[in-house]
C-alpha cells in the first residue's frame, strides 16, 4: 500500500482534482491529521487523506496481523461519524472513482452521485484510466456500486472496529483544524 500511496501521490501531483475533495496528506500532515493523546489510538490509526470539504479524514485502521494493503480504511467525519468505509485502499480508490464527495454523519457514510447536477472533476477521466491501466481496477459509476463497497467493508469490519474504538470515543477524538 505504501507503493500504491506513492504512486497515487505522484499521479495526484500531475493530475490535481482527480476526485472531488480527496487530498493526500504529506508526511508532515500525517502527524497532525488527527489529534489524539492516547498512544494506542495513534499507533492503530494512520490518517492519510482529506475526505470532504468539511475536513473529514480517511485513515488506515492498522492491525498487527494484516499487511498495509489489506488494512481497512476508516473515515472520521468533521461533524461526527466514524465509520469503516473500505476493505482496503484499492476499494477506496474505486469509491473515489465515482467522483463524489462523501456524506458523513453519525449514521453512516454515503457516496451518492446526483446525475442532474454532476460536474466531473477536471482529472476524473484520467484517474479512472490510471486505475484501469496501473492496477487493473474498474471504476464504479453508480451509487449502488458505491453502496455495495461500503456495505462489504461494514459487514467485514464494523463490529471489530466498533469494539476497538469504543474506549477512545469519550472523550471523542478531535479532528485537527
């Protein structure tokens, strides 16, 4: 996944705005993406990108047993909501290919394209081609496909993640502003 992140970062440098609002953090931003005083929390949550215009954050949920490329992706909403969003980075990239800003609230995370008002990001087409040619990943084009990707991650990881994060919720992790 580090190789994938490096390639994604390189792609994003030459193709900014490849998906709505998604912005990879630089090395220095990793440390300040999420302010949490608990060392255990910080050892298991690795923020790596901005998820929406309000400041939500995508992060790896690190495990001692899973390699990084198989690590689930979680999202911390700025206005609330902490959710498992993808089974791994490749699934998140497929979600990003829908080219919509996620809706994140206490109840869930949703990727919904409004076809009537949709304006593609400047490099959305190049991003989809890059996914296909570099990783043999198909992009998604429907809200249903996005729902299925999130649902798969929730089915696989929600219970374990909820149990793991519960001790850290109160006081709730504070997003950096």
